[in-house]
């Protein structure tokens, strides 16, 4: 630095008081450095160029390479050439405001996966030029977005790589300001333009326009019996060709990157890379030009009517909801013609002339021929038998038709005699299919790849389409680093890691989405993708979220039924999995498709970062447009930055590690209707700024660490749903808070540390759903006298801490309807739960109960009263030390008439028995358990016999989890033991 003299540059825009001129005479060239950019400076008498020297104008012919060497000597930099660096180091120029990398952390992780040690250059770090120059001199690569920070390339060693990410329209500036100077200094320069992303966007827009035009053509042809115009046909053909060519080019981009080092940042084949970049740019222009030509009014004109042929007809089924006259002669459907040709070959219509006959003529020929035969026909996703010409099978003709359908309702409409649901592949079959598509060459490339492939196959969830598509995409990934990166990205979204996979896989799945009855059902389906991958979604809570956002009607009396109807439609369409009577899940690939659909839609703006292990708030550029945000299932501890989301309707923040939410966090969410903060056990208080949520209708605070509810909740006049279930630390609710939220329709308090206020609840005129905990006999008596309890739906009751009570009569809960969950917890003195058998049998009590849990009742001997719960779905009994029988044989024998026609546990799907040291039997006889799927038996050392025989759980894939007691079970016979041998899954303590 002794050779360098610092000069201060004064800034000024005033023409009246210009900055003072320099009066000194300098005998060396002036050099200007800036880490923050400047508008301009004139120093000396000669301007050369941007970060460049004109050799002919300098005595001695010094170049930028010489100047770079001068700086190396001046700053005492040690490394001459990049080859002297043993461990490759990458410098990432980090920006905070404009042109910042939104996925900077993911970039760093990928760079490290490629073998680089990554160091970041932030504005503060660049201010000490001595130290920063030394750090840069030890780097092999520098990466940054277009900006002044890239001038630091001057300190890189010779042969290093400078990577510039260039926004659109700044290509000239990038090349002149940084590219040419880099080459002049002996650096390798690569600019990453956004043309590829722009091409992808343009192709998607053209594809949408093509589909819109095609839909218009189909409507004109099929419903109005018109013929498409030649110019429309020509444009559709050209658009398809352009889209296909663009897709091939986009699909080639990973291979082009693969030819380079550093994932494409440093090209090893500059001519090839330049040619590919030119192809991308030209294709982008062609796609945009084709898009500009693609709006036609009209798309079709009248066509001459075909001559009708009289032939026998049969009643139509299957598509009556989508077509008015299935037998009319109007179709251009190539699929129907293809099926007719295949059938025609088989039954003897082999000449070329027959292939060119009209669809209705071929149908008549096929019909007449098949009426003479006994046949078996397999049809894939085609149900219009009349148009094909296939006579319906009858007992008389002995024929059979096997067909596939995506919707269960089609099977009913087709009056199918037997329906078989095609399940996802089992793990072994799925793995074999996936490995076949990846190929032995890739699998044998590295010993870790096969293990990673097994894990990735599991992520596909047995869905054959995903296994095939993703397996083929991974066949070109030859290193463990690529597989690990793809694995992480796949867990977020398949479309985000494999270029073009959305267009290959999702349109085939989207058919089921398109066939949903209406836009409301489609919106309800897309809402499900807000939950993390594989998350068990409770049906009732999902329906309440739908209601909160306004997707369902607001008439509470019927809205629950409407929600269940929509859930049934989504399950029937195989878009949701019915895990249990109260739980659904969304397959990972179906969720990816939903995210893909949401990303393509203008009105469904989603920001979904659920289950991505985030530790801080995400950064987004367009919060103003977002309508639904999900940050569920992360590790976020604090929300300290304000989100400006004027259109936000739903915000999921559940299942994080939240401790702090700043008071201003909710200030700019005026439209927010649904807020979920559940399962944040460290969150002990809410910000007073929650009062800003003037549109809030749904607030879920369950399973949080809240100690008190803020009095500001009183101002939430539109709040209709409040859930404070299982908030065991909640000890304070301000007086009149609950009663002041006058529009509450749903209040859930079961498991809360605060005993519910009968008087305040009585004031809620619109209350329809209630869950409560009762912690004393006096409170139980008051509850039984409550008119509100008798008039609204009490879905859950927990009886807890009933001190001094040896006996409990469950009959006291007879008037609480429709009770779904009943729990008895922490009753230290309770020995018996009594029930009046005759009254129960005659009145039909407990018919709505599906879930029962008994916990920490150490003196309880049995749970025989459960016998009188006919529709029980799940039963859990934990830590009842004296319990010897679940259903007591002696108590049942007192009145055999009640048990003669019983269907005990006929709807039970799961039971969970844990820490019951004296338990010997569950029930005296073997039971059919027609619905049983899961059983957990843990720390029950005296249990030797299960109520099972070889016919139990027939047709069910039952899973029994437990410890080594399994080896000592006394089976009814050897056949039973063998029947359940593979059902057992050990639990290791």
C-alpha cells in the first residue's frame, strides 16, 4: 500500500456550489474503486474504458494484466495462478437489496456438495480492502449478480473463474463492464443469463393458449357440430411443434450444464455453450411470435352433416353427465377410432377401406359382429361402449368387459358387477421398477447411489407414474452429490428439481382434478397442499379451514355435511387417501401436482414452504399477491420481520418452534381469515397486534404454551372458530372475553388448563360446536344442567382429576350429543366406570362416539362399558396399573341378552394398549375385526392371548406393533399364528 495514495472523491449535484477541483499534479494514473457504485467520476485527462486500459495510450504499453500484477505486488498477494490453490474456494457476492439471490442458502449447500469451500462477501466485509483482497486472492471462483461488487474480480488469481448472473436486458452492460475486463486480466468469465427461465415461462404461456384454443375447437366440434378452420388447424399444429422443440431444448439444458464443471458455471466447451445460448434466445423469440398469432374468433365454421346409418342401439351409461346424446355422429375423437381399429383387426375387418369409414359405420359393423360372439374386452379409460359399437355383456351372451376408470362414480354408473381398487405398488415392486428405470450403469457408478436410489423410490410412494418418470430423470445423475441434491429438492417438489417433469407427469394426473364437479371442489383440493408432505390431515379441522376461508357455505347446520361430501368426492377421485375414518392424507406426488396447478393459476397464489426445515422467515418478492402461505413443519423460532400481505387469506404457522412474534407482525394482513399457530409448545404469549386481524374468522391455538389469552381478542368481531385445545399452561382468560366474541360458532377447549365458563358459553347465541374438559363432579353437574350443552354439538369431553370418586356413572353424559371423543384422565381413586345397561340399550346412547381414551387411572379394573359403544373406531388405554381386562367376562355374563346380537369392535380400526402391567385379556372370544388396521401393545407383560383367529381382520393389511411378548402369545391354533405372523412389527425400547 505504500505505492498507493488514497484520494477522497466529493459528491455533489449542485451546479451552484460544485465540488472543488483538484489542484495537485499527479505523476501516476488514478484508479477508482467502489463497493457500492457511483454515478460517475472524471479523473485525470484521459478516459480509457470501464475497468480497462488502452495499451496504445500508455507509455510502455501496460495492459490490465500488468495492472492486476501491480495490485498483487501492492497488496502483497501470494497466489499467482489458480492451480496453486489446493482446496477450491468459492466467493459468493451477497447482496441485501436489489438483485439478491432468494435461495442463497440452497446455493451454498449445492456449491459445498460440489466440493467447494464457500465464503460469502457481504458489504461490511468488502470495506476493509486489504483483508478482502487477500481472501479473494485465495479463491478459485467468484459468483455474483450484476453489480459493482464484481469489480473485485481484479484481485482473483490468474485462471480463476468469474461467474456473473445477468438479469434480462443487461447483457450488453454485463459483457462490457465485467466480461471483457475479466478476459483481459486472464480470468475465465461466464455469464448466467435468465433466457432459459424466460423460455420456460414463454412456453408455458403458449401451452396455455394452445389448450384454450383447443378447448374452444372441441366445444365447437362436439357441441355445435362445426368444423375447425384451416388457419386454426395450422396454428395448433405449428404451436405443438414449437412447444415440442422448445421442450427438447429445455430438456437438453441439464446435459449442457453437465458438460461443464461447477454445475454449468464454468464451461469446458465455450463454442458449444455459445451455440446453445443462441438456440435458447432464438427459440424464445419464436415462441413469443407464435403466441402473438394465436387468438382466433371464430375457431370453426359449419360443416356438411354426415349421412346417418341405422343400427341397433343400447342404453347409454357412464358419461351421461358430460354428454347429452352419446349416440350422435359428431366426434373427431382419435381414441375411439383407435379402439375401433384394434377391435376390427381382431374380428376380421382388415382392409384399408374399412379404416376410412366413419366412426358410426364402423360401430355398426363391430356391433353386428360381436353380437354373434362371446368375448372378453379390456378397455383403458374408455367407457362409451355405444360409440365404439360394443354390445353390453349379459348373462345370455356370456361376454365380459373389464374397464379402468379414475373415478369410482363411473363404476357405479357403468353398473360394474365387481370393483377392484388398484393400490400403489408395494415397496419391493416399487423399488424394482425404479431401479430398472435408473439403469445398472448409473447404479454401479458409485456404491452410495444404490442406497440413495432406494430412499428416493420410497419418496415416490409406490406411484408407478412417479417411479417411471423420476427414475428416467435420475438415470443421467452419476455422482452421489447430484443424488443428494435431487433428494432434498424432491422432498420439496419433484417439478423443482427435474426440468420438464411437470409437463410429462402432472397432465396425466390432472385429469382427475379436471373431472371434479365444480370450482369449489377444486379449490378445496388445492387447499390441501398447504399441509406438509405426508401429513395426516384431520377431516374435521380441514373442513373448518375451508369454512373459515369461505370455500363452503356459512350455514353451519349443513356446512359440515357439505364438507364431508367434498372430502368423499376427493377420496373417490383418488386425490386424497382415506387413512382412517377421521384422517386423510395427500400422496406426495399428488401434492406436487396440486402445487404445480396452483403455480400455474393466476387467482390461486400460493407460497408453500411446509416441512422444509426452515430456521427463519422466508424471503419472497411478491407477498402482495399471495393469498395462501404455509410455513408448517419447520424450525422457525421467531417472527421478527413484518409481512405486507394485503390479499392474504390463510396463514399456516403450525408445528414450528415459535417463541416470539413481534407486535407488528400482523399489521398488514387486513384480509386474513384463517390463522393456524397450533403445536408451537414454546409460544407462551400472543402479540397484542393480533387485534389488527379485523377479518379473522378461524384461529387455531391448540397445543401451544400460552399462559393467557390477550384481551385484544375481544375486537375480533368476525371470529367464528377458536381452538385452545390441549393448552395445559393456559391459566388466565380475561373476564367476558369469550362472551364478547359474539359470533363464535366453534369453541374447542378440551384439554385446556382453564376450566370452561358455563355462564360465558351460554351467551354465545351462534355456538354450534363445543369441546370441553370437566375437572370436578360439581362442574359435571353444572354441565348437565346447561341448556347450551343440550342445544349444540358437543364433539369431545374429557373427564379429568375427579378426586375422591371411586365410581363414575357414564350415564350422566347421556344428554351430550353428538359426542365423538370421550376421555377419562388422571382419576387416581376411580375403580369402576358404571353404566346402566338397560337404559343404554334402549336409548341408543354413545352411538356417535368413535374415539375413547383412558389414561392414568391406576385403580381401574376394567373398561367393560366400552362394550356399549357400537361405532368405536379407535381405543387407547394407557398407564392403568390395576387394569386386568378390557372387557370383563364376569360383568358381561350378568346379562347375556345384551350380548347376544352384539357387534363388538365391528368398526374398530385401531387400538393402543400401553403400560398395563396386569392386563391379561382384551375379550373372552375371538372377534372378526373387519376394519382393524393397526394395533399397538406395549409394556403389557401378562397379556398372552389376543381375541383373534384365522378369520379375524380378513382382507385387511393389519399391523401389530409390540415387544418380544409376541413370541409368548397363545394362539387359538397354528393356522391363526401363521395368519398373523407377518403382521407383527417389533418396537424396541
